[in-house]
C-alpha cells in the first residue's frame, strides 16, 4: 500500500517516503529485528567494543533511536562476538532493475542465503523487475550518512555552519525538510554534534544515494513504489535504495 501525503521533493525521494512510512506503520518488532542483525554483524566483524568499532557504534545509536531496549542490544552484541548462539548472519548486496528500468540495490543481512535469494528475486519479478548480477547498478550508488531535519525547526544558516564544522558533505532542501549528508565513517560523530547543538533530527540512516537518477511519471511511479515498499518490508532487507525522482505531477497526485 502507498501511504499518501509522504512525497518530498529532492534527490532522495525514497528516504523521505521511507521515513514517513516507518513512523506511521510503527512496526517496532520488525524494526528491532533488523537493528539486531545490524548489531550482530557489526560486532562479528569488528568486536564488541563500540569505542573501537565505528560500525557497531553506529548500529547501537540507530537501535537507541528506535527505542530498542538495552538488554536486546547487549544480547545482539554477544551473539556477534560468539558469547551467545545466533550470530551466524551474513551480509549480502542484491542489485537489480525495477519497473521503468529503475536501478535498485538492497543491503541484506540473512542467516539463510538459500531462502533469501529466491525470495528477493520473486519480489522483483512480482513487480515487473529483475534481479541482476553483481555491480550491475552498484556503481551508480554511494554510501552516505543521511539526516532529515524539518525546515521549520532549525535556522538553515546556523545548521550549515554546525554541519560543515562537523565534516558534513552537503545540505539540500527537500520540500519542507533539509537533507544533510556525510561520509559514513563520521555518521555517528555528526549525529552527536547535531544532538549537542539541540537540532531535532527527524530521521537518520546510513544509506545509498544514486549519482544519476531517472524522473518518473505518476503511472511509472506506482509500481516502483510498490516494489520498494515490499523490499523494505522484507525481514532480511536492512536498506533499499533506488535512483528515481518523482515528477511534479507524480508528487501532486500521489500526495493527494
């Protein structure tokens, strides 16, 4: 189902749609499950100390933002370090094309590759897309830390000064929000600076932003959004990104 009133103009339309979708769906159990997998893999790869493991520090910060209980976070860390069973989670990237040739890339964490691959393929095919080979679209995406901040909650010039001092790359207006991006390695640091400055962040994530995009009409947008939502709802998918923008006509109709 597409939820109305969620479209944001700018270079990462799906980030805005996903933020509103998560807020309204409130699928806390599913969100916590995904966050737990992210913590497990981070601890598995770099150890259980967030002070020396930047990826784990980021995963824990995301979990806390989603109100994940401390005990859940601790258990996930211990699974990743091998202190508890359940740490056999693998990191995979799936790439392909959606309707209208839109490039789609999924960051997946799974404990069963044999289950996940055919199910991801089935979701692509269900919506008229096709799963592709390694790097068929990944070349077009760059990992970035992304923060969404309501335009009426902050002074743009003040935010720009603070963000740039923290090492952020760019700030763009997207509808009634400001979109701040940074290198993933300083994502947590930038988030801490914004919090210390009292700047209210509506959502934050490490995601993939497309370097080249395609603009979709209303009719083209509907099946693409349907595919994106189904992929985002799939338990093993941590993050899904695509290279589409929406035409002004599509924004107006899908929002109304």
